[in-house]
C-alpha cells in the first residue's frame, strides 16, 4: 500500500497520513488552515486569501498560503510505501542488508547468511 504523509513542523509536530495526495490536501485544509484563528494570521488580507481558497476548494493553494503567512513549514511526502512484516521478513532483511552499499567495500568480505532449515521456510 502507498500513502501520502504530511509533517507540520509546529511545536509539537503534527503528522497526517492519507491514501491519496488529494485527500491529504483536504485534511490539511481542514486541520491546519480552517482551524487557524484570524488573529494568528494578523493580516486581514491574508485571512481573506485563506478563506477564499478554502471556499473555492483550492486546498493546495490554501495550505501554501497558510505556510507563507504562519511561517510554519509543512513537509509533504507523496507515494510512500507502507511496509509490513510480509514485505520485509527476516530472510529478506538479512539479504538486503548484505547487498546494501554499506557492505559494498571490495576489501571487506560480506558476513555469511545464516543457514535456513527447510522446515523454517515461511510461506509468502
């Protein structure tokens, strides 16, 4: 499964996860932008810009304007894999580690893989 993630670098930080970027933009518009008090923005023109973007359902514009006017960064990561035990079991992990760049030194011998007992094989 792939998701979109947003991290608001406020104090304390806030994190949101959605299955699609468009959904995440709506969540941020509601959770961040719409829940901001006008006095937190200060500038009446900026407040009106935020309101108009929300009413026009321009979620990305609303979030960008919120970041600009509050100075609080929001990092968005689209199309992120969610990894579970089935995707990265112990055997796969052991293999990937040995193939990783950290073990790519030609002068260094890679550590041996642990033997797998035929009865220990996991169904995939």
